């Protein structure tokens, strides 16, 4: 019987042995293993979060899965978010277009944002090859760029808006990661039944707690065994508003509390300088770690921080950290109002500390440190229940696969 053939493209996708967005590798792996599909994942040799190319040693460590092919494509290297990052995006879309054009066509093709250049190149390839096209919206471009001040009225904005409209109109299916995105796109005149919600999630069987590792990973975090530790894991960029997380160190008690930020990005150096300027001994900035290890680092902490800028564009975000922390049963401190706050409060898995509020974040840490063992145990139960309902990657992959099959059957 012929294997169902899927193409999946994301500029920023990485396998779990590299720090970054593992969603697409995990979906592709599930489709290959559980559905016996043949999946090609197009991804960049230039690893965006750390601004370096993948090494041969890292490639050799990637799990080999029957039916899953990784198509590594070149993109223009850059160090900071200036015009060279735009060249990086366009170059990846350009290389992808020609790489895909001369391959034997799949049954269905998915291209993922945030940037629209790859998605639009994918739409063109799908139309040329006459195959169903799925547009996955991870970020609402250009709306998020406008609200974050990254683009102003003019030719560039008009071009991006036109591209966005074409993708919404001509895609056979649109996948979103948050309900807010679904409503936003529907308000643009897209039929609601064309838009499906497949949020982020975790591979439930990929990790199990090992308390014997706690001391080892506490040492790697650089904190005392007795400290209450809040950890942030992920990108260090303007959108993450980590300046306020760092400043929270000023409002913590002199002893017994620490904040650890794990990751990289354009703001990392500035944040390190800020920690030094403020003389903070209770704030630690660590290098990125592979997804395969991030759960051990996070489990060694007591609380998980979700931080984004106080901007309307993030009211509908569901960051992957939400699923990581609930999976591990860590009480969440979120600075993000809107959909994240609603999920955290309704599922009783943490607290909202106020947007861009360093003092509020510190007070939230102190509040959570007073929780009883029974309260903390209930947060773990609540977190796992949430994952079972809305964040189990295997269940989400099966739902996604069903959507793809239906497109081809039609």
C-alpha cells in the first residue's frame, strides 16, 4: 500500500537535540511512526536562536526514524535583527522554492509562519504541483510586526498584508496554535470551518521524573539547594520582555530566592550587562540547552516563568512553555494577560503577576513559596489533566493527520 506523503516546512524547526522549536519534528515523527506516513521536513542549516550553522556532530545525534526525511536548506547567516535577518528569511524561502519545485510531489504540503515569505513560496509550489496546501499560523504577521513597532505604514506593510490575504484566501486549510488567532483570521472574512486549532504540546512519554538528578541540575543552574528557584526557558528577544524578569531580582528577599533564564537571543548580552549593573547575585543567565535536557533543568526549579511584552498581539499567545511547565507540574508565574492568564487561572496551575511588573513577579515567587505540599500536589494533578485534554502531542498529531487525510480524500 502506498504511503501517504507529507511535506512540512518551517524555517526555525529543529530536532530535540538542539534548542529551539521542536514542534514540527515531533509532529513529523508521530506521522511517520504511528501513521506510517512518508514525511519530509524542510528546515534551515542556520539555527536561528543561536545564530550558527548546525554541526556534523549534531546531525549525527538526531534520532533516525523510518519514513522521516530531514531536508536541510541553506539560509543567509546573521548575528543581529537588522536587514540581514530579512535577507535570511527571504533566502530560505528562495532556496526552499527551488528545492521543492524539482522534487516529486507529496499528497499534501504544510508551510508554517511566523514569516510569510516561506509560507507564500509554499503556496506557489503547492499551486504549481496541484496539491492541497495547509498554512500553519504560529504568529500573526504582519499584525504582530506593526504592534511591536517592527514595520510602519508603507510599501513593505502593503506587500506583507497582500501576501497574508492571499495565504488566507488560497490555502485549503489554516492551522492555528491559539483560539485568539482563530478568531482574528475569521474576522478577516475566512470561514471558521477552514480554520483548525492544533496548539503546542509535549510528547508525554518523552520524559519521566528522576529526583536523583535534581541536585545535579540545581548545580548546573548555579543555585543553592535550599533556594526557591523560578526558571524562564526560551528566546531572549524584545518580544519576551525579560528586562522586567531580571529587575525582579531587586525585589526578592536577600536570601533564599533565585531567578534563572535559560536560552539565547538578541537581548541576551544586554540582559547580562543589566544583571551586572544592578549587582544581582540572585539572577543567573544560562546558555541554551537541547530540548532533550530542558525538562531536567526545569524540573530542578520550583516555578516556571512565562514572560512576553505588554502588547495586545500577545493576548492570544499560547507559548510552548505553558505546556512544558504544566506537564512537569511546576506552578506558573505568567506576566502575560489574555489567553495564557485565562488558562493558568481556570486550570489552577499558577498566578498572574502583572504585565511588565518586576515587583509583582517577585511577590508572586514569595507567594508560591508559601504553598503547602497539598497545594503543590494539586497543581501537578491540574497540570497533567490540562496536558491530557489539550497538550498531548500524540493526540494533537493524530487530529492534525486526520485533517490532512480529509483534504486529500476531498
